[in-house]
C-alpha cells in the first residue's frame, strides 16, 4: 500500500522504547493464584499536541493557486529564510530567477543566465544570505540573495554533482564555506571569497579542505546546523557524516562522524548501509530544523527517514508503482482515483521513473534532465511533505498518518521537487515563537502567516504555488491562475492527441539512433526549425550513406565530427548533389553540450558532414545549423571525445558509424 502504514511512532527520547516496541519472549506468570480478569486496557494512541495549530501553518488547498513560467523545464526551487523572504527557481537551460514573497503569493524580481548548461545543484546558506549554483560547465556561481546580485565565481577542476553550504558553528561571524561534491567522489570545502578555482591534486589554499570518504560520485549533500555537520550520500548509496572544522589552523580539517553529535561508535551499529543493501541511492536529501532527523527520496521510489544521532532508520514510505496500484485497488476511498485518471498518471509515472533511472546512472552528462522527487520537513519538524504519483503527501511523523494530500485533483501534473515557505516572523526560530504563542494564548498577536508550498512538475516549464486559498475563477484566460510571464510555445495549446497526429504525418524523421563502434547515441531532430537540413541528413541515413564512415576529427572539450565518406574532412555532398543554405534559428543555440549540427567551410556550404559538441560553444551561434540534440548516450559521445588523436585531431584507432536508424 502506498504511503505510511500504521506502526510505532517517534519517541520523544529516541533512546527510549515503549512496551509495544519490544520484540522477544515475555516473562511468564508469577507462581500463585491466578489474578482476577479485569477489563482489557485499550492501547493508548499517540497524539501530537496542538496538531491542528501546526496544520494551520501548512498549505491545505487541493488545487494550486498560481503557476509561473520559465523558458525551459523547471528543475530546482529553493525557499530562503524569513530574513529576506526570497524564492529562487532554476530551469534546465541554466537560468535562475529571483522572486520576492509578497503579502499574498510572490512577485518577480530578477533573472540571471547563471550557466551555459543545466544546473546540477543549487543551495542556499542557513541564514538565507547566499545562494550557490554549480553546473556541468564546471563553474560555481555565488549570489547575494538580499541584493539579488552575483558576487563571485569559482572555476572547478571536475564535473560537479552536488552542493551545500557548511558553516562553522563556533564562528558565528565567519562566512559560511561552500562544499562541492564531484564525480570523482571527492568533496572540496572552499571559502568562496578567497578561492577562484579548485584543483584535482588537492587544496590550493589554507582556506580549502578535501573530504575523501566517498568512492563514487556524490549524489546529494545537506548541512545540519544543529550538529554543525554535513550528511553526504554518493551514487553507490554510501552515507557519511563529516564536519569541516578549523580550516587553515593545522591538523586534519575534516572530521568524519563527529563524536560530539553521534550516539554510535561503529557505523555497523546503524542503518546507514540500508541504501547500499537496497542497491539504490538518494535523489534528494533534507534535514529537519531541529537537526534530529534527515529524509531522502531514493531511486527505488521509497522515502527513508533516519535519526541523525543514532543513524537508525525510523520510517520507510513505499511509493513504488506496485504500491500505488495496490492502494488504487484495495486502499481507502479517499486515496482512490478514477480508472482513466489513474491509468494516465501511471503512464506518466513510468516515464518519470525511467528518466530518473537514466539520470542517476549517467549523471549530469545525460541531457534528459528532470527535477528530482523532493521531501521537506515543516518548521516544527512534526510533518514531512513529499511528492508522489497521487500528489504531495503531508505525513504526521508522530502518528505516522497522511493528514492531507496537496494537488490530488491536479491530473495533468506529476509534481516532483518541493519547497516550503511558512511565513515565519523575523525571529531566529519560528518553532520557538509558535510554541510560545500557543502557551500564552496570544496567537492573534502574531503576523498572519501565508504558508506556501512550491512544486516543480515533470517536464513542465512552470512551478506551482499551493497555499491555504483555492484558485479564483476567471473567464479571461490571461487573468487565470497560470501566469504567462514568458512567451508560450504554440504547441503547448494543442491537445496531446492532435500533436501526436501531426507528428505521425511528418515524413522526415524526428528522432534517430546513431549506432557506432563505441556505443549508441540517440538524438532528437528539429524538422520544424530546419526542414532541408533534417531532410538531407535523414535521407543520407536511410540510404546507408553514413555506414562505415569514421569520426575523422575529434577535439577534447569541443566536439566530435563525422559524415565524410573520404574520412579526411574534404569529401561528402548533399542529397541534391550540391551545397545548400544554412538554416539558422535564433532559438537554437550552442548553449549546452551534445548539440547536433552541420559542419561547413563557410556560410551556405553544407554537404553531409556533421558534428556533436561536447561542451557549450556560444561562439558557434549563427555559424552552423543546429538540427538536433543528444537525448541519450551522451556518455558514448564523451568516450569518443576522450580517444587519443594525432596532431591533425584524427583518432589513432578508428571509431566508425555502423548505421543510423531514423524514425518519425
């Protein structure tokens, strides 16, 4: 069954266990006369004091109230603390948008072209003053949130995969340090004010340290301010605790499993190997405000809740397709959907899980980048919100029950990454202030909160706002809940069946698979943007023109080129027997790696040769016709780029095209 199942609740003191938690034989009856049978005591139910008050500080609407646009799929959303009341979103094309919390809802502030490729990770400092992003373009950008301005940039020696801010608790006045996880498995902790670059051979300054506890690429990291420690999980499922303590003061700057915050001596005494046992890894990670628990959404569609101090597994919430089907068939009526609606969601869910699997396996070299499923604690630490096929579930961690589902009636969106804003007043601890108000009975004196949950959705260029208000009905579409703050694409207004029918009628290919001796590369083609180029390339592919052709020009960090039957870069012609014109589209740019484009000897000299970039190449914009992008097999293109070449950039060992299969 999907969602939390009834079971033991969280104890106030995790070191204590109630009688109902004991496992094993119980002592037999004492000798003597049998006691008189009395009324059987009912099992006491655990209740959360002031549960209704805590729920009133959370969103409750069944439908999203507003949605806002990016130019590409939204992949990240971060809520900054109450000091600045900012919300930051990021999209697949590398753009970052700043939004300011208004009295109701949010207002747009500023947009940045932060990176040339998609953003691999984004994180905000604990005090909400700084924001950092990393990308496959091997740079880290740091922003001043309050002034919504970029203040520094750090060049990275390797491909970054994760990111978090790590502060030193003993030095409240010091700047927080930035922890960047890499595909190599190392984590570099740097001072962003003094570091301009990281190095593969180790720290380049006294203000930098390297954590080497992982043996696989970093997947996710999160900072626990209460323990002044970082939780990191790599792609093999290994979980580590560590602290960047006393950088530049001599000795070991990294302390693994700090003794003052953990209650175990050996890692084998914990459940921190559970992800490795399940052969899965984490896609997202969050830590509760009080630092007692952390939760991770994993690749096996399960959400795991751990105790930070003991490393024990407290809960496992099963949200697999099988569990969802069981819930639909035999679950409570409140969680059931109409058959057609459930079937549609199940189909989308399978596509989403497939995309997550590819992304977890190939990492950020995969161009099929999607927002990861998210989980987030509320300010009190009593509730956990996480995205599912059904919607966003709100779970009471004390009673282990789903208290509400946000977005259950929204049947066209599969919500993924989530962030929570609870409208806390200007205090260091909203939980303490709320508790004080409850005890004193002065809740009315508090500023009226406006809690909002922000959510991304699978392959959507929007992010969605769930509040305590249902959306208003507008006859004018321009005044509706979906705000058109970006120019929409015409195809977005066509029904899915109509778009599929139009696609089937096209004779030119819209996708293709390039079979090479190094592996397979799947590409998406753009016949609507450059019809003659796609027609020429498609016809050549179907006529076996490219079969056996080698990659004759390979340049590391730039591109791989092929399509010349002569194999030296001087041959090849179009299907018309002569050169044809360029088809430059301003919306298609070399702003990311793995772009498919035509090679030429100048303007309007296209023939048969083409290339695939392996890095962002903005200087090529307007000079070459872009007619496709790699959707799968980017690792194959990367492997071809890394082969040894001679002085003319020709590989010593030939890499050949076996065949190209072009399909409509």
